[in-house]
């Protein structure tokens, strides 16, 4: 089964086996190799119940297409990116459905240099080849195992000065996902950390909660446990562990744009004048922190394929998204969930507490977070919003509709997969934020 609708803007994702099964996975593996002429690729998988057989099908398809395949086994998504970059492979496929519920399967696909394959960079061509299934005859490639754990751990630890870390108590919610596999070898090298490990057993049935910390019901556990443990901070991971979400020492959730601002300041302290990429949804906290630290702030479209391409074009040292994807030049310009945890340890070691580091941001920037609303006609609603609010500020169509006034701004983007509008709004005061949020939502929901 290979439903063409499983090919999304940035990855492959669908219900198993109704939309995507092993036959479809074979076709994608083979089509990918043929489309890009790949000779050496890596394949990894997450802990989902369908992932072992799906990964086997991908490996078989890629080998039948003529590629030599390095089987990484059970790894976090960032480890696939690392392997492709570090071993100078032609690309790789990670079998994962990230934060989706247990019924889903999927893939994240990259080319050489861990550059993403998305809707605008070849994924639709892979789709068409896979659906057609008219294969070229090539000598079959070989499949062999590859152990990348030791160099991976060395690389992520290189992002911090381990000797500067003070003893910290941290709560980690792995959500029965890949963080529970990926973090222990790293934590073994950091004896000064007292880590309360929660749901570290990888289990694709997700017996405790879905691996999606963006949903408030899935964050409740990490908030309550961080407070109960008196921890310096808490961190919750998504399913494939390439995103992490932080909770401060008071148990308050930390928005991804505030985390981006803090990390940018830390990284620019080492590399003054560096370029930092951020997405159009972000708080003013991000560009203002970058510029105050002597960096160059570059706004970009949302989505890892677009961020990573811009990282390369600009030679940017760091990039961050509101959705808690954090990208690092020295990690193949790829996103990592491990490096942010380490950077947060360094940051808290410097500031004394995460809440103290955040206090200046919370006093200046008032943000709604992302508010999603189903709409019948996305295009007409965006036009209505521009007509109503465009005269109040500067208009941009970089990604959806952005309007920036002197003391408030917003971005409204259509969903890639549903008839939804996603609103992110910020103001210089809480009262103005509340008022403008209600005004914009009234138009969206009218």
C-alpha cells in the first residue's frame, strides 16, 4: 500500500498499514536511490511497532536499486543525520512518524550532507517513481550494520565545556520514545548531572502518553514532575527525539522562541558576529537577542527543509524554530534534541536558574503561542485578514501573512495538511496582546 497522500511538505507520514505498508516502504527506498543516483546511504528506525519491518523493506528496496546500505538500527533521527554527514554518504532514510500517534508510520529523507528531501527538493519525484514502480535494472547493493554511537556521543558533547557544568537535577520525559535510547550513553559521560529518568523504555504503543509535547495534556506530566522533584529544569522529548521542550525550575513551560533567544545569546558569545536563522512565527525576543549579542538575525520560512537550506546558504552558526527544532552548523546544519539539552545545562550553570535567565524575556514579550482554527476557505480568510489589519503595520508574505506594527505583530499560516489557520501573535504588553489576539481571532472565526 502506498497512498500518494502520505508524501507531505517535509517528510512521509501516514497510517500503518492502511496508507503505507512494507510494500510502499520498499517502493520508496528503491525510488529514492534511483531518483538521486545514491550509491551509499544509511537507514535508521525508531521504536514504533511497525518500524522493524518497515525499515527492513526500505533497506531491501534501496539495495535492489543498487545502493550499499548502512543499517544504523534503533537510533534517534539526529543520529541518521549525523551518520550521513560524518560518513559522507549520499543520503539516508529514517523510518519514523516523529510525534504522531502510535497508528502512524513514516520517513524522514535526506540527501548528501543531511540536506532534507522535501516537497520542493525531490520528494514529489520520489513519490511519482514509487507509485509508478517501473524499476531500473541495477546490480544489487550490499546491506551491513554500522555502529555510530561513539563518534555521535563525542560530537554532541563537543558543543559544551563539560568542566563548566555544575551539579544539576534534571527531569527528562522520554515519552517511551527514542530519547530513552539515545540519551543514556551521553549522560554516562556527565556524572555531575542528577537525571530523573521518566519513561525511558522505548515502547511504540506509548503506554503513558503520546510523544507530542506540543499538546498541553502531554506536557502535564513533565510540569508536575519537575515541580515535585525540585529540579533545575525539565525536558520533554517527542517520539524520534529531534525536538525537546523545556520547563523551568518553577514548572513553567518555556516557549521555543524564548529558548531560541537564550541559545542564540550563548552561541554568539563564542562566535561574535555569527548569523542566526529564526522563523516568521517567532517573538521579537529572538531577533532582538541576536542583535544585542552582536549577531545577524535572519528571518525565514517555517520548516526544516527551508531552515537547513538557508543555514547552508548563509553559513549560519545556529537556527531555531518556535516548534522546538534547533539547528547547528557543526552538526551538519541539522536539528538535534541532544545538543539543546547540553546547552541548557551550560546556560543554567551560568545563570543560576532557568527562571532567572527567562525573567527579562517574560517581562518584555507577551506571546499567544500557536492558536489553530479550522476555516472553510483559507485563501479568502487570509485576504480578509490582510484587508483588515494590513493598514496597521508592515505586511509580509514570506510565509502566510505577517503584519508588524510598532507594538504588536502577528503571523497567520495555513496548515500543510488540513484546512487550518495557525496564528502566532505578540505584543509589548499583556493587555494589548489579549486585545489584539481577540480581534484577529474574531476575524478568523467569523
